[in-house]
């Protein structure tokens, strides 16, 4: 069943104001991406009744966080003076070992990273103590609900409520994010995103990192962050974070593309009963090929800002890869790093890792076609 009621931007804004008692969203640049997203959700996503309610609630909550961000900055102007240093953004096609590498590097005592609970609830709740017990509890409850809505997702991607998580979830509050065309069938939004100027979104990402760091002054360490989204905005990453390097993970698109299509199918099934795996596969195959072609010119302009890591190496020799990446970031690994890496790998072995079965043909793709379409990339990096 598909809903006939439409999402309305004005109504979402009003609900966010009513929820928070605030009215200042700051610069209204975000209205364009929000308008594009809502139009695409209304005309393309085929939301189920549950999907509609979840989406309306989520968009309202994200708008409420924008209001709370501006209120926090007004009441605590020193937050805008917090110096944020991003040492690395880990990115590549999804399903290329970036999650393992991110969580491994985040274990290093030399760096910090965004945690799952705080990207979900980055603003302190009223009257909350420094340990953020209410937000942590809410994050655990939210994760449990997500697991109930999409039980197979845990076999695809292990989520730990207090573990490192993608910073793209902070970008969701700008409405400039790969999250949306991953969770919903919104191809017109995805096409808009690829051509959009993402600089304002990354300026706000920096502000969100300031907020997180301001809450924990002893956390003034270089950030190691991660999301495939950053492939679409390499120049914005470098312009916003001048010390940042891109750690690019590589795996054959013959494996990575259908694997991500399988993940998208699982995620989008929460919101729509009309999920077409062939349409998903062909969309993401085209999307990733276009992104990698666009990315090539950005890389040519600043080749010294990239570190390359192959999936096979991350899986077969993770400690060696983690040490090499830290060295490339100007943070030579020592005994404390090695101990932290070993501890993470031991913990990782105890976390849920289900089987993930998929084939290109499940998504209207073929190995021959993927080899041809991504030959320009594979010949250089694999």
C-alpha cells in the first residue's frame, strides 16, 4: 500500500519549531536541498504508510536539530572558536572495507571519531549531564527499533551504538547526503546531489564537529571520519578541512556494486513496499561509475592528498594496513596503537557477522557489464 498524503516542507518547518520552541534555522540555503528531497519523496519514493510516518518524523527531527544547533551557538559562542582538525576522511565505493578500516583506525589513542550515539543525538538534552545518559539510552532504543524494522541489515553492516559511525549522518541535517537515495527510491534527488555545490553542507559538518568536540574538551585530537558520500564532494572536503587526506578504499566493483545494491534493498524496504532490485542495481551502477569519473579530475589536482588501500590487504593484514595509514597521516604508530588495534580486532570477532549472499543478476547486472563499465577505474587502482 502506498500513501496518497504528501510531505509538505512548510508543515515540516512548523512542526520543528513547535517541537523545540525555536524559530531560527540560520541561513536558509538548506531549503533548496530540502525542497528537492521532499519533491522526490512525494513523486518517486512510493512510501508505505509506515514509511511515510517514519520519514515525516525523521525530517522533523533533523530540522529540530538545525534549530537547536543555532540556539547552542548563540548561547555558547565559544563553540564557534573550537579548532577542528580532520586528519582523514575514509571513502571509496561502499562495501570496500572502509568500515573495518575506520573502526580499526578509530581505536588509536592518537585520533578521535564520530560515535553512533552522538551522530544520532549530537545536541545535549536539557539538563543532561556530561556522560549523556539520556542520549545514549535513546540511541540504543533507536538501534533496537531499526533492527526490528530491518532484521537482515545486521548481516550486512554491524552497528554498535557506542562505536564509530559515519559522519554522513551529521550531513543528513543539511539534506545534502547520500543517505537519502540509499534509504529511498529518489533518483531525481540523487541526480541533483551529484551536481550540487556541497560547500555549505561541509561548512556545517565542521560546525557539528565543533559541537561534539566542545562537549568533550579533552577530545582535541585529529578526527578520522568515514563515508562513501565524500567521493561526491572531494573538493569541498579539502577546502573545508585543509589538513585532511582522503584514504580511499578499493575493491572490484564487480563485488562492491551488487553488494551495496543488496544493502539498499534491505534499507529501503523499511519505507516502501514497492522495492525493485533491478532498478536499484542499475541506478547505483550508473551512479558509482559517474561518481568515479567525476572524482578523477579532483584527484589529479591534488594527488598528494590521497592514500590508497586495497580491500584484500585490509582483510588479510589489517594491523599492517592500519599502521601504514597512520604513518601516511603523519601519526606514526607506536605500541599503544598496536595494542588498541589488537583489542579492536579481538572485539570485532565477537560482534555479529552474518552471511551476505548476493549476485549481480539479482539486480539486473552482469559481471561482464560491470567489468566494462568500471574498467577505467579497475585498470588504475586494482
